[in-house]
């Protein structure tokens, strides 16, 4: 997954492709669990761009999007609107359901 900053994420939002953004921090142990699970999902959803956003490096963006804890994973539509979000560590199947990726 590509690590993006505030400017890069905002450029991608609304560009026509759905995005799943993993808001994480390097010090966060549950974040290290979610990363590989999202990697699994990214292989199944080629039409969705999966990115990571470091909340410590992008605190204004995290605040703007209401990210109160990490890991928080947000699914955005191709129009840049939030579809769903999941907070906390979870296996790929649970993330897929919570993020409404499977339909």
C-alpha cells in the first residue's frame, strides 16, 4: 500500500476511483495487524486504491476527517464521499464487511 500525505489523499479523493485509507501510527501495535489484512483485501479489489495515512505526520487531516483513534480505515467512493469506516484491529473478512466492500 502506498503511503500518502494530506495533499496526495485529497488529490485522489473524487478522482473517480474508490479509495480505502488506513489511518495509522508507527507506534500503534493494532495498526501493524490491520496492514497485512488490508494487503489481502487489496489483491481482491483491484478497482479500489488502498493507501496509508500516518496520523502523526498529518494531524490536521485526521482531525478534519474525524479520525479519533488508530487504526481507523475509511472507504471513500469514487466521488470522494465516505462510504464506511472501521476502527480497531480486525481480520480481512471483518474489514471487508465493515467497509462495505463486497456490495
